[in-house]
C-alpha cells in the first residue's frame, strides 16, 4: 500500500532525509519513530505529495506520488501534526464539506459521515462547533477527516500528541478498530502506544534509517535484556554494589540507595533477562541476604528507541 | 467545477458568519452614506451626477481598502494555520482552490458596491427619476468598478499566496493597487512615457468616461487580462511553494 524506495530530501546542501526505504502493507500499523528533527514529518509530507522528494520513489496504492498526485490523494487520508480544522464550522458540516471535496457522491455523503462519526466516537459532538471541542475530540475529528472517502492508506502524524491518558486509550481503541481495513503509518513520541498498536516499526535518526522490522521480533532480538529492581538487607560492611558488578550478567547498576537497618535498594540492567534473574537470586541465597522485593521488566520500545538513536543524540 | 463551487460556498459562508466582515459592511455603509451626503451637498449646482460622486467615492476611498482586507484572509491565514496543507492533500487542484476563493471574495465585493449604490438609487427615485433610467445611468460605472475590483482582488490573491504574514500581504496588496491607481497620472507627466501605459492604465480617467456612460473596452480588457495573469501566477506560486 505504501512503498518508499531510496527516498532522499535535500534543502540546498543540507540532507534531511537520506535513502530511506520501507513499506506498509494492508492491515498493518507501522510506527514511524525518531527524535525531533529526524525527518518524520518531512517524510509524511512527501508521502502526501505536499513536499517533493529530491530523489527516490513513493507509491501509494500503486500510484506514483509525483506522477499521479490526484489518485494518491484519493487513496490516502492524512492527519497533519497540528491538525488544522475550521474552528467556526460544526463537526457534521465540516465533514460533509470534506466529503464533497474528496469526491464522495452527494447521495452517500450523509450515511458515509454518520459511519465515520460512529467509528471515531463523535456521536455526541455532531452539532458542536469545532472551536468548542476538547483537544481529544479535535484529534478524533482530524482522524475522521482522514477517514472521509474511505481511503486505503492512513498517514497520521503525532495523532496522540497533547492528549490526556484517557484520550490516548480512546484513540488507541479507534486505531485498533481501523487497522484491519487500512494500511497505517503513525508517528508518535508516545512509544508505549506505538508498542501496543503497531505491527512493525521504522526508526529514523538524522534523516537515516536506523532500524525497521516487526516490533516484537526487534524487542526480542535487541539483547534479551531488561531491568531488575531488588531490595535486600545485608550485613554490615558488605558491598552489594561491588558484588553485583562482579556478576557477568549485570550490565550496569543504575541506582543504589541505602536505608536504615542495612536495607539497600538496587536497580540494574541485565543482559539476559531470564538467566540474570536466576543468577541474582542465587547470589542473594548464597550471601544469605534478606529479600523483601525483587521485580523485573523486559526492555521496552523506549529502550530500543534510546539504544538505536543515542549515537546521534549524544 | 463542483469542487470550485463547494469552496466558493464555504468561503461565502465564512464571510457571512464572520463578525469582522459585517463590521466592515456596516462601517462602509455608514461612512459612505455620510461622505456621499457631504460631497453631494458641496457639489450642489455643479454639473455632476450623484452616481459619479458615489463611484468616485468607492473607487478612491474604499476599493483599495476592501480589496486589501478581503485578500489578506484568503490564503495567508490558511497557510499559517496549516489548513492549506490539508486542503492540498485532498483530491482538488490548486486552480479549483484559487477559483473558489477568488469568486467568493468577488461576490462579497460586488455586494458591498451594490449596497452603496442603493443610496444613489434611493435618492434619484425620491427625486422623481424612474428606476429604469437610474439603473441605466449606473450600469457603465458599475461595470468599471467590478472589473477594476476583480483586478484588485487578483492582486490580493497573488500577494496572499506569496506570504503567510497577513500584515505583509495587506501591505503588498495595498501598494500594488495604489501603483495601478497612479501609474496613469505619472505617465501623463512624463513626456516620453510608453503610450500603452497612458492608453490602458489611466484608470481615474477611465472612471470619468464610464461615469459619463462611455464604455471603453481598453480598461476592461486590461483588467480582465491582468486578473487572469495574477491568478495564473498565484496558482503557479502555490504549486511551487509546496515544492520548497
């Protein structure tokens, strides 16, 4: 549905996007990640045909963006980063206007708009004036605009930016519902959301592709690591930190706090998630430390993102 | 065509939902009425018609201001808010977009002219003239104003596409419109100025002729060609600006 091959964008001599290639298939939600200034929005604007590529090829549903922008626009729904809407219009009025502009036949406009309003949970706001809507409703309206005309491809630029947790969950549910019928490319800084909704991710940094692939596989292959937190009581004079650092499975000790009565709290990164927990527990038993808390978490998309983009950020 | 009409309808509704547009309307009618009364009283006994007074009042006082006001919110604001970006990702052409917005602004301008001409009609009819003779007196002058208004608006559209700053847009529009007001005068003062400027661009002179009922095709052709040219430039600029 979305095919991007060797996409390059230059402003004068400055290369903002270099040789980027990826694709999105039908029924797939692809998370498009990168730090600020990585080139995400530029890529999305090029996908919509709003910006031209310096080199490379973009095809949306088989149509070349440069050669057939009209067909591309018919096949694509786009939610820009700042979600521009006409504040003085009413929700239904605005959606009808967009539907007519997108070429929805006059007789089908009303039923089509009702469908979209239902899909985006906007039933209670049909007659509301847009400027009176909350940020979450405005974002859902932006999504509704993207859905008008029933496009096969949806490109959503930071759709959950500025939403409260409830609105984020609501938005995620809508995306999940829509994901079966569309090919979706979503950029976001809320990595936990992307982890939950995307099948695959594409991470770019400094205009270059850093990593792409299946989200679960990437996380599994990353280093199988995670973070372990434990609270133990140790005898006086014992150096817990040193003991931990002597273990091969411990990558680094992130935090170390001491409390009264010999209690210490340690958080450390481990290399092999399952094995490391066994090793740590073995250490606790062998040293006869009193354990009151031991918890662990696998690496998340956030870890992957930070790992993959740290070189350029530093 | 249907998409142009859609954009036209939305733009017209924006004018009539906007309090600013109504304020301009009221201010225009109140000040034009007052000035019309003052000038008509001061010209009493002179060989000048009421329609000439009104047309000159509109042409010299209001047309540049209203054309500037209307054009500054055509594209500059939408560009700034990002609405233009979204519109241009819909399956519509830049030409449809510009045509819809331009015709809506032109309709609003025409309504303003007609509302002011209502003063002349009312006064003439009250003085015993028949409505048919009043309308026939007004037709040629109104024709000139519509063509020049169309030209001034196209300048505004052009300025609106080159900048997202409304103040800069209005300044460019106003200066360009004033340029076309005075270039004819200036050309007449310069001995070897190009003849086509004197013949085609002496708009204040043309206004006098049209007010006297003489329909000269030269300014109409010039304004029409100029409008088409500025609109084509605007389309091109909008398409190129996407590619920056």
